[in-house]
C-alpha cells in the first residue's frame, strides 16, 4: 500500500525507499515489495470518539476521521485557549468544544478563522481564506495534494486539524510566486492538468530546504508522498535536478 | 481579398510551431492561482455530499432522512437513486451508486447529515468474477460481444452443401497442423479506474431560468444539451464553464446524474451548489476501463511469421456486460487467417466509459504478449519476431514506419547489448533483467472547431473558442498558432477558451483537440491577416501577395524598410474591430491536419524473483505525430503516457470482493498508482522525417498510452522466462507464476 509521511523529505515508506532505485542496489540485493504489510499503521487506527483530546505531540499520528462525528466534538490542544467551553483534560491541555475563533499566520499575514474541532486546515484554507492551491484529492493524505508548510515542515492540510495550527505559521503554494520552484516547474513542463502541481511544488520546496544538494537517487527516493495521475514525474525530476544544479 | 490557401509555415520560417514553448498557464497552475471547478466558491453556496450505496447489488427499500434533516446546517435532503415513500424499491447494480444527497452549509455538516440517514436495503446476489468465464456462464452472466473469421483466399470456399462453421473449423485446424510453431496462452488485464485527481462534479447556480455551471469537463461546448434534456429546458438556457480541469482521461464528457442532481438541488434551495464526488466515489463511479482476458492459439511458420490466429476473449464493462471491442484482435498484427470471438460478462459494477485510447491498451497487452511468447517458444529474439511479423499488419502501408521505429527504439534502449533469450539472462542475486516490445496505432483526426478572432484597431488580438485544456497545453497551442501566423510575440494574443458561450469546439476525446484548435485558429488568423494585408497593400501601394507578417510588423517581402508596425497596420481597420469566425468540420479534407500514427515502446525491467517486485529500469517511446506543434508539451504527453502505462502494467487494478462484490480498494492508499521513484529512466523520441511534417497536425494524447503495458509484460517474461499472464504484474502474481512454472 502507499503510505504517506507527514513530514516530507523522507519517502512515504521505508520499504519503498529501499527498493526505489536500482542503481543503488548491489548485486545480491533483494527488493522488498512496497505493497506488502502496513508500514504506516496510524492510517489504520480509525479513532472514532465523539470528543477528542489531543496533545501537540500526538497530533501527527491520528486520523482526522475521529473528528467528523459531530460539531459538538471536543478537542484539546496545548496552544489554544478556548473562550467557550474549556476544561482541563490533563496538565497543559485545554478542551475546546463547538465553534471557536483562531488566528493562523498564513503566508505572512495573520488571519482569523472560525473553526470547530473537526475543521481541517484544508477546510479553512479553501473555504475561509480562498487559498485553493492545496487540493482535496484524498482526505487521508495519501496523494500529497494538500501539502503545505507548517513552521517550515511539509504537512498534509487535509489531515491536519485547524486547531492544531492555531498561532502557527503556514506557508502555501500561493506565496511561492517568487520562488525558484514554480519557475522550474514551468521551464520543465512539470505539470499537465496541474491539479497535483501545487502540492508537488510545496513538497519540492520542503525537500530542497532539507536536501539542497540532493542527488538524482535521493530525489527519486524522497518525493514519493505525492501522486500525479497525468504522469509528470519525469518532468518534475528534471525540474528538481535543475534546481539542485542552480544552487 | 484573394482566397486564402491554408497552410503551415515552412520549417525554417517557424518561430513557435515545432519549438519548445512553455505553457502559458504554468505559473498559475504552480502557484494555486488556477481555479478549477472544485476551487470555485460562490457566495451563499451549499456543499453537497451524497451517500454511496454500500452494496454492489441490492434493492433500496426506503430512506429515513428525518434525523439528517435535524442536523443544524443541513438545508435539504434530496433523493437521487432511492424511492420516495410509497414508491417501489430501486435496484442498484454497482457499489458506490449515489442514493441520497445532503446539501448543507459546510462539507463537514453535509457529511454529518449523511451519517444520520437510515436506509433499508434488500441484498441481492452479486457477481464480479469478470476473469472467470465458466463461473459467468454458470450464473448466466455472459453476453455475445461479436467476433468473426477471415481465411486466406487460397484456402478456397466451402461447397454449397458444407456446413460453413464446420468447414472453417477444419481449415483452422489444418492451418495449425501445418504450423511449425504453435503457441497457446491466456492473458489478461484488469479493470482500472480513471481516478481523476479532481473528482467529477460542478459548482453551479441558477440565474433566473438560466443555469450557469462550472463543470469539470472535457466537453465544454456540448454538455449543455445533457442538462437541457434532463431538466426539460433548452440548451440555450445553459452556460458551461471550465477554465481548468483536473484530469478527465475520457471520463468527463457529460453532466452525469450527480450533475443533474446538483442543478435540481440548486433549484429547490435557491442557492448555489457545490457538488463534487469524494475520492472513494470518484474511484467507484467516476469512470472505469473494461477488463480483458483471452485464450489464444496461434500458429507460425519456420520464420516465426504468424499464419493463423484463433482467440476468444471476455471481460467486463460493468452491468451492461460488454468487453474490449473485438475489432482489434490481434492488435496491429493481422495474420492472413484469423478467427476471433468476444464474450461480455455482466458484473455488478458501474458501466465503463472511454479511457485514453479506448480498447487499444487492453487489446495490445493481451495479444502482443502472445507474439512475444512465440519468440520465447522459438528461443528467438523478440525484436526479430516483431520485425518479421510486420509483413502481416492491419495497415500494410505502415510496415516500413514500424520497422524504422523498432530500429530506433532498439538503439535507444541498447537492445543488442542487453538482449538475452527468454529466461536466460544473468542473475544478480535474486534479480533478473529483461527486455520487451509493444507497438501501437491511433487515428487522431482533428475534431470540429470554430474560432472567433478579433483584431482591435489599437492592435489588440483576442480569440474565443469553446474548447478546453485538459493539460495537453491546448491554450498554449491556440496562442502559438495565432502569434506565429500574425507575426506577433506569444504574449500579444489573448486566448479565451473554456466557455460554452464561445464558438463551438469539439469534445477532447480521441486525440482530437490539438488538431481541432490548430485548424480553427490557423484558419481564422490567415483570414484576418489576408484582410489586413489588403488594407496595408493599399496604404503602401504594393500588391497584397508581396506582404508578410513577422516580428511585430507587416512588411514587403525583401524590403524591410517598406513596412508598417502591427499597431500602424491595425489602425487602418477603422473604428470597429476586424472579426473573423473560422469553421472547421471534422473530416473536411485539409492541408493542416491528418490522421493515423504508428509507434513503438520498449521496456527494460528488473524482476526480483524472491519477492516478485518488478522495477522499470528504462522505457523508450518512439512516436510519429505529423507536424509537431509544441515540442515541450508533446514530450510531456508521451512521458505521461509512459507513466500511465507503467501504472496499469504494475500497479493499478480495481479489486472487487468476490463475495459481496464491494470495490474494496477505492482510496488512494490502496488503489496503487506509481510514484515518482517508480518510473525509471524514460526516453522519448519523436519520429519525424520531413514526410511527417507535411502531414500536418495529428492528435498525440492516446497513441503513446497504448503499448507500454505489452512492452513491460514482455520484458518481465524475457527476464524470468515465465509468462505472468495478467496485468497488473503485482508481486503476488509474479511469485505465483514463478511457482507454477517450477511445478
Ligand atoms: S498534472 Fe494532472 S495530476 Fe499531476
């Protein structure tokens, strides 16, 4: 199965990473089939409580499905002080119930959103801030189309709760107009229909921030969290190679 | 004005056509500025989510929506394919069929509303085993899907008192008896889904009696009639818009029943509606490509030239029970004697819809594998067997083109260096490598297209055409053609596409769009230019035939000082813009476009015989396409097609649970698609001798998406010496085949 990594830069599964590039494989190497077994167990924990208490640390490991159970669901996060129905769930945590206002710093601007515990970052970007570059392709994050940066790290906006990013800095593809990545995508025609492209652009930005001198093998191994149905991978590869050379 | 003779500029005079031009909307797509249907939010819109049927075959008895209607923020519950109270039950034949829609203030509320619906079902027996002909026959789930026979004239005719079928059977058996080599095999390819990354759907509203639809569609000019029919209004009351579409691949030609439901909900609620399928629904009902399975027997002479082909294939296109069309068997190759038969299998699945190169990839993958097995049986070089069989193909005039393309492909993949007999390659640990080939064909005739071109007295240029850009770069090609013809920089022309209020242009299906818009835009630009030349000729007192448009001016050929700038020339127009509407009808004889291409693809793979994992080392595509318009986007089309072939050959398949019929892998975490690291090295070669250029524009979208599957399957067989019969070649299937071969 295809699994995803919340933090880009690595591949979406270690098994896949190992078997990604033939050139790296010594004579006696054995491939590990990438579709055997679960390497991303957290995707399969379908947590379905009516309310939810979450610490900052665990927020990357849970499914959002648990939050879709009702607007009355509660969520506790360490960064949000709810003005409505806060109650202490554990030391350092507050419980948020119902609709609340949060501020997110998006592309350098502080923006206010009205969110429920179940509201995802993707919902807020697309429906409240009219930032529709991040796309709703697979809500479980397995397509990477909703990739944005939170505090500089690539995350899927579709699997990130809005409350979890309150007060944080979010960067979306819309702010990358002056960045070298979109220009390289245009130059190498790394887009056809373009629906996967914004997610890929952000993923590439995050990848290059971490591996500015990546080799071709590293690029092939490190950008497997995103899907393109039109098949622009060859062009994306060329674009990323050119960006590394440009460094 | 002299009559305009349509033509393309000569190669050395082209500034843009045939060059590498970056797509004009690339920056918008890369930075999220491009607005797709899913991205359009209308003021006061409601979001719709629908309940998909959880059963492959059932009757929906009743729906209790009372709890859903109570959810704060739910505005309307709308029945789609479900009975109203007191109505007869509704039979459902496919998992995912949309039953009931909930319109609400937000996506989350709509989803919550859905979870409160209470639906009563009566389960019915389902059948989904499309690969199992005997089981289908036992369950009476089969349907004749055509067939035929052709025998060499030299074999004579049956006598009047002969039973024709018996006579034919006898002749076929005689042909096999005379054959030096006989190969029997079975092959298959599973159903796959279109899986457009932007799901099917619309954002729409009523403006009085006028329906205004933002639709994710490949058919901007002609979905209005679909709405009109269903909603009992007339097509002139429907406007369809689609600036950007996130994938279609043949599945987005109609409003679809959920599109009609969106319009009905908008009418009932008086609010704009956004209704797009979820990922799960997109895979289940957004479109699928029929499966194909085949029993083949072929007989060849001592040179490996196939003399007789006998096949029976079956597969499913869902509950209407058709299969891959029989007309293309065997694919490209056409021995002198053939008999072929097809059986459709009726399964409880959505009916299939067109998929990039309908029927061809499957026909190629399940017949050219048999030709490769002939090479394996003879212990001959597959390339030689493919070359020798070019003497019997369905378009004999193409045999030299294929031969040349095979030679080019072989050079590019270093065939002679890497070739070994089937199963006889060097083993590195558990890894073996192999080579394989597939060849293909396609028509690619230009679709009908009209273009309105306006030249303003201040020099402004704008065009209007109801075409769409699926990602093939249509918008850019429109601009290139206008700019090239008018001698202007590409930024100087403003291209408008994606609205049904613009002049008609055909649907994007069958590789018809680049031809279509090249026809309409070149014609319009040549006609406008002729009118402008008349004005300039008068002014400069020279004959109009002596004028040319280049580098932003109109000048006398050979006298660059005798010229007017584009702006000066346009000022001669007067106060009203110069307008021309060109009309091109599909099938009109034209020097600008034609049809019929050939192509070959080769694959080099590595197979791990311990784990069954197949890796692409390299793929090569050699493709002719007439006049290349935009070299950059044309190349991308072929890269993308290769990657789609890899997807169907190694990864993607619809999996139905055999007991319940449920489509069980309808999310992207288990509907496997290749990732960036899965594609190996890809090489694209445009086969374009001067004779190709002279043919004009030919569509390119489909052909390179055809033969990659056969090439990969053949390469795996060459590597392992064992045929893995059914695509995708998953690790399990590879291991099963290896185990069976070991006995
Ligand atoms: S460009 Fe269409 S999905 Fe990537």
